[in-house]
C-alpha cells in the first residue's frame, strides 16, 4: 500500500458546487421525447457536462477516494509509509495555521492532535480528509488517500503511467487547483473525516 496527498485552496463558493464533486449517475437521464421538452433536454445537457468534467475537475470529490481517478497532476506527494503521509499533513497544517479563520484551529496543541489522529487512521488503511476556512471566503482542503488497495476504489493514479513519487511535490498557487478519505468526508474545520462509503453515481446534477 502507498498513499497520495492532495491539496486544494480556493473560494468556498466553488467548493460548495457539489454537482462537480459527485460522480455522474451510471445511467444518463432519458432523452427528451419531443423538441419542446426543454426541462429534460437541460437535464441531459447537465448530465453530459458533469460526466465530462468530474474526472478532470480539480475540486475535492465528496467521496474522497475518487481522487484516485483524477489526473496525476493533482497529486501533491506520494509515500509508501503512512507516517510519511501524516508528516506531510502536519507540515501543511503548520504552514497554513497562521491563516486559519478560527483561533481554535490555530492552536498548536490541537493541530498536533489532528496530525496524530491522521497517522492512526492512515495506519489502519483509512483515508483522511480535512477542511479549514482561511481568510473568508477562501477554503483549504487536504487529503491523503490510501492506494493499492483502497477500501472504496481500485483505481490508482500511478497505474496510468509512471511510478509513485516519493515525498511531496511543490504546493500549487491559490488558483483553486489541488486539494481531498475513503467514504464520507466530514469537512468541518479541522476534523479528520472518514465514514461509511457513499455509493458511486449519486446523482445527475441539477439542470441549469
């Protein structure tokens, strides 16, 4: 088993665009039966947009294991040992702590506890997802995903070519790129999120 790290910083409003953070339903909505069926046509169009954008979108997926199907360029680091991945999380927490909107989240003792809890979860094979408000409306999402195997996904970012990069990659500029645990991610500030797995294909998205 190895682990991949992800980091995303961007507007909270964009993070809340759940239509692009969920995989599309395995089956598309039915085609319109008449030209005047505008609502169905809009729904089908939206489905196609989400189906095309979800695999390449840099937004953190709601089911964090779906990071593994995203482009390799979004991986910020890869490690064979869980403790190394947890250390990367700890470093990122220390780096961004001065910008945390909540004074409670900036507490160094609490951050150390979060890092320790991250290490324990990763050692057990569970993915980890964290979220923090920075200067509003900016939001930070961090994730480490177990790979080969993952409890929820079998795909690996590195099987599409090349091998795992040891250690962290350079962090991205704040353009909303980067960023993401197995199962449901609780992204309230500073919590380590992992829970029951959500089924793939949780919706078609809303017609716009």
